[in-house]
C-alpha cells in the first residue's frame, strides 16, 4: 500500500538550506508513484511568507500554539487519509525555540515525535546537526527524538558513531545513514566555456564559493589564501586570467542576529582580508553585464535560485569551502559540487571527511582526498597557506584536476536524489515490517553471577551486552 508522506520543515520561499533539502527530497519522492500516495509539507515559517502546494500547513516558528495546532491537524489529516501516513521531521536546533522565543532551547520537535508515535504514525527524524560536545539540553533533545520516533536519519557515518558513543548513548539500531541527495547533472550538460562566456568570464579560471554566507563559512581565510596564491604562484599576466567568485547573500537570520553585531563583524573581517591581501574587488547584482577583467574577486550579491546554482557549478573550475564548523554533518553545496563533477578544496568538517576522504584517518595539514576527488585543509588560520598550496596544485596541473573531476562525479552518482529517496522508502518499509514482527516470547536470562568474558570484552555503547544481563529475545 502506498504511503502518504508528511514533511515538517522550512520550505521555499524561505531562504534556508534545510528548506531546499526538503524540497529536493519531496521532488524525488514524487517519482515513486507506486510507493508514495501524496506528499504534503508543514512549513516552519517566519515572516508570513506565501506558500504553494505541497505546503498545506504552516507553523509560526515563534508561536507555541501554532506548533500545538499543527500536531493536532497532522494527526487529524492522517486519520482521514486512506493511505497510512509517514511523518518526516527535519530537525535543526535553530528551528526549535522555547516558549520565550529562545532559539535552540525548545522541545517542539520532541513533542511532535511523541504525539505522532502515540497516535500510530510512523515517524522519522532527519538530524541536520549532531554536536560532538552538546550541552545538556542538546543531548537530551536527540535522545528523546530517538526514544519517541521510529528512527533517526543522518547523512554521514560519523554521525552514527557520535550518537552511539557515551555522549548520547543512542542505540545504533535507531539510527540510519542515508546520503545527502545530489541534483545530478552529467558533465556533458555543462558547457563550461559557454556558461563562462554568458557571464563575461570566458578566459578566466574560475574559483568559486557558493551559498548563504556568514562568519563561520570562513571566507575571510579563503580570501587571504587566494591573495597569497596570486602573489606566490602567478605572474601578473596569469593573475588577469584567474577570478575568485563569491556568490550568495548572508542568511537573513545571521544579518538580524544580536542586533546585527555578528554581521558587522563579518563585513569587517572580509574588508580586512581584502585590504591586507591587496586584492581588487567589486560587488555586482548581475553577472555578464559589466567588465570584470580588472578584478581579482567578485561578490555576486544575490540569493541564488536553482538555475543560477546549476550554471555556477557548471562554470566552476575549483570550489573552495573553508567552513569553520567541523561538526557539520551535511552540506548541500559540497554534495552538489561532487554531483556536478567539480573539485572542492574543503575544510575537514565531518561531511567533507566522509565524501572526500571516505572517513579514513586524516592527518593535520593539506590532504589530497582518497581516490583524489578533492583536497582537505584545516580550518581557520592554517587554511590560508593550505588553500594557497591546493590552488597551486590544481591550477597548474590540469590533467590531475580533470582526473579529480571524474572521481568526484563517480562518487556523486551514488548520491543522486532518486537513490536517496529510494533508500528512504526502503528504510520505511523495513521499519514497518520490523514493527509487525512478534518478538520477546523466548526465554530471558538475568545474570546471576559475574562474567569474566564481560570484563574481557568490555562492550561499546549500543552493543548487545548491557550492564547485568544478556537479552536473548532477538529472533526468538
């Protein structure tokens, strides 16, 4: 029987990476007409934005009553449907305020998971942040989401390791890894030269950083690194054929946070980096309308829509993602960079370690990723020298760079949105089948004497052995 899918998330037109993720997931799920009835979205809103189908319910993020109404409405609509409903919650701490409006301090997602599960709705929670050093509330939130849902979904294997460690002590059977989806394009669809020509960049080697901008994106370091690379590696004539394009605007929440002080710090950091590096730069609202030949750095100051994103991936020679948050477990920009067959120089955050280096051990310093699909650098100040070195390696080794593009594209194929959506549907089917299995009828042994074996093979969190007993119910 097909399932109706209910997604609770931010959603376009709200400017949010999680909203874009949910839109792409919903679009991919629509292709599986035999497994999916209809898809509906409950949009977490801020600013009374206009929404269209599949959005049919809206939550006012800072109104506790709105969350309560949404819970009741979703349950009522699920009961009215002829197909069973599966709820997918897209959790991010910043979307979960408490009753006083304090971001990250709420229990709205936990309340939802608990209510839906109690009313028989299969419920999964995508985790977009898994912290290695959470505070008490952050740890309790994920523990309770695991407790009250049918499972947590993460986009890196390393997130599973963190969740089953002593930090959270979540049973690994409640956690599923499913790749972040990729808007896959074959390289033949990207005529790099044609796109550059359209944007007035025909003879430029294009280094890019795309997406919503903020201090923790580390651009203040990549600008310095780019300046160092131009000084140390390039002649004056070569400099004229290289451009660093930084495309995107600051996240609206970041601009408004704390009276705008972090935003002002960000602007100051960029200005200082540009001036110290002696780079010529400009800010444009459109590409292809002016002469950019005299500039080293161009800020394309706009919110990037889908078609522009795709063109800029296609035009890119090297993507630079110098993020400062090393616990980031997903990155749509990095995923789409691989899917577009483009090489990334990227800081060693969790998602990058998995996609670029296959979760292998990673020494400090510049590391050319496993299977050579990207280059990893340390975050912050050390990245300046390392990004400069990585650019030197990629700009002057075209054959190696093009080989890395092929390796990146090969990894991207595994992460196509259709594959990701199908993996989710298969997981839903598996979990529902498991719920239907009758267990617990076999004999259960309580330990009555100490075990020398338990001491010898001290279990890690989440294994079958637990303090004081061994449960043999599974499969009985």
